[in-house]
C-alpha cells in the first residue's frame, strides 16, 4: 500500500467519523424534540386499540401496504 492510498484511507475514515457524529447529533435532537406520551390519554388508548385490531384482523396484508 503506497502513501497515496494510506492518505485516502485516512481521509475516508475522517469523513466517516464526521458523518457518524452528525447523524448522532441529528438523532439526539430528534429525540429531544419528541413529546412525552400520556399513555392514559383516551386518544392514545383509542389509537393503540385500533392498531391492535388492525394488526390482528384477517386480511391485514392489504393494510400493511398503507403503513
């Protein structure tokens, strides 16, 4: 492996580290911006019940393409 290839590998590694850091920062900012879920909220309970019903209904594969 010559010096030019080593330099290219080093540049590639630095770019990968920067990209990983940017992705981590983005993921953390998204996690911080999410709301806390009130699991006792009637609309949340209704949503979960409907989702559970849809997941267990016959012919659910026709619904899976919409999710």
